[in-house]
C-alpha cells in the first residue's frame, strides 16, 4: 500500500494555527530517531507537547508557555547541547536557561530569556508539518541524545516532577502500548499523512528541498528578543522555506546575492523616526539594498508592516510625518478602496467588500504623501494611508496585521507599566474594551499578506 503524503499545497497553505504539537527527538548510535516524550507525576502515560493557542499572539508563544509550565523550558537546543556535552550541572543550573510560570504570565507581557531560547529552537527546526484536516501545526525538533535521569533530576530541583522516556515511532503507534497516551497513538495512527511525513523526513532522513527563501530585516535598534521573528515565522514560515533574519543596526545585512535568490523581503515595525531628515547610516544601507531588490530583482515581493510601509514610502519619494496626536495603540477600521479588491493576489481570497478590515495600530508617524506610482488602497479615521501598493512588487501597511488584541495589551503594559493590582486578565480586558471598537480581523489581514508574499512574479 502506497503511503499517503500531504501535498506541497497542504504543507504550504495559509493557516492561522489554533493548536500545536511539538515532538523532540534524538538519534541513537545507529541514527534511528527516538522521540523524547514526557509524563507528569503520577500519570504514567507519555505524550508529546501539545495545546491550544487561545488568545496568544502566535503559536510559538503558546508553545513557550506550555514548555515553561510543564518543564521549565529546559528542552531547547542550547540546553540540550550543554547537557549532552557532560556539563557539570548537578550543583548549579546557572548556565541553563530555565523559566517559571507566574500567575497570568504571557510572553506578550514579559518576554523572558527562557522564552527567547525556546523560540530560537522553534525558528531553527526545518520540520514544520500541517495538512488540510485542521489548523494544527506540528514541529519536530532534533536534539542530541540526553540522559533522561539527569534531565529529571535537574527539573526536580526546580520543583517540576516530570518523567522522560525515549520511544521509537513503532512503539508510539502501538495501540497496545500501555505507556503511551492513547490520544498520541491515535494521532499517529489516524493521520497517515503525518505518519508519512515522520517516516520520510525524520526516519528516512530524506532531504528537505528548499522551495523559497525569505529575508526579514528587523530595523528596531537595541533589539534583544525574538518577538518580531516569531510573530512573523509563526504565520508565514512553512515546510521547505529558508528564512534569514537580519538586524541591520547590529551590522547584519543580506548580500545582493541573497536578495537575488530570495522570493520575498519583510520589513516589520520599528521606533526609528522617518519624519526627520537625519536617518542612521545603517538604515541608509538598508534603503540601498531595498532599492536594489526593487529595481534589479523583479521576482522579489516587498512587504512592509507599519515602519516597513513607511520605509518603502520614504525610499521611493513619498513623505512620512508626525501625526497630530500622541502615539496611538488601538484598532482602526480600514475604509478600503475598490482597487484593493482588484489586486490579483486579493481577488481569489473570498473577502467580502461589505465586511470591514480592522487592523491593530501602534505608531505616531504616518505616510502623509505616497510616492509616485503608488496606489492608495485604504484609509482610516486616524491615517490618510492605511494600505498602499506599488505595482505588484510592494505592499505596505500603516498598521500591524501580525498583532492581535493580547499582543497590543502586552505592549501597552510594557510601555506604561500600570498598576496590576486587579490582575493581568482584568487589565487586558479593560484595555481591549477601550482600544477596539470592533474585533481585529487578523485572519483576513494575514491572509492578504500571505498571498502577496508567496505569489510568483514573472521576471
């Protein structure tokens, strides 16, 4: 019987994930993969990491919460390398990245070093599985083989009573295995496409062919976390794609060859002020590279989010100015122009022109004049330009399609540090009531961004 495989279309279609699985695995001396499952105290059934996304800003942050809640976030590539090399950690865990769960802790409010290491681990794995049966993503993360007893002793010292055990794929899929959680055995047995993916890429180690490369230039100076990285990759990065992140203010830039080989470039938000004449030298270099992409590489799609949209506007001769108000952080209803629905990559998305798009805003500057050749696609009460395009190559937003309500509440907390005597949940609830006249339409906004970013251009 031929194995049933998920098609390339299934593995790379747009999804806003609502649930997840994470499988950690190691290879033994014979290169056979063994899956590291865990069991909570007294349960005696072993399972993978799994859960729901809920209100979290992205699936990777939900995974952070789950891994920190269950096992202090110890399973990261950095920690596994430390442990596998025989580091003397029996007396002290200072060189391990560990985290703990505070009441109502969310990454949106406090993005910890432990959360950062978990996100780095997820960003680096090439194994990302999805299919058309649901909105679940499954990550497979390869770690060096670990001493499970040692792992358990470290976590016990941190107050987490967790058991670990390695299992082969056959042992996991054995419905009579009394050590495996029945829901995990069902997951493997009732999903032949997932089983086939594991067999093909994890067991048989078939090479994953690169289908597209994307460059993300993060222009926020002093950035120390992977917040921007994970917000974007959680939604846009798929199986077979190579994503390269750069922080130009820290001297990181793609080469012109990198640009020639890529399919898309994303410029996310930043606090850099484009309303003043002086811009930093590193940003001048970014503009030079973006102009090279725009003028010399017709296959490259250029997506700008908030600051990114302003940067494309600025570099092509438009104008960015201060708004006549304080920094805004709220939802805005976009008044869409008919031309928006005529865009080739929007036409087939099934958007209803009578249903407004509502976007998260977090800015104090706006694009007051679009560059020559740009097309205005949407406005709002606060901004004269919410969405614009330049041909089929540039799509710019003033707002943040990648932000949801909880992320905005967390950003408000970090900016204002308000009194949380009534609890984080009450603060989040009150902020969202005040900031959002209507719920954000994040799914449709991201679907538009995805269609633009992944489209093929005729060179």
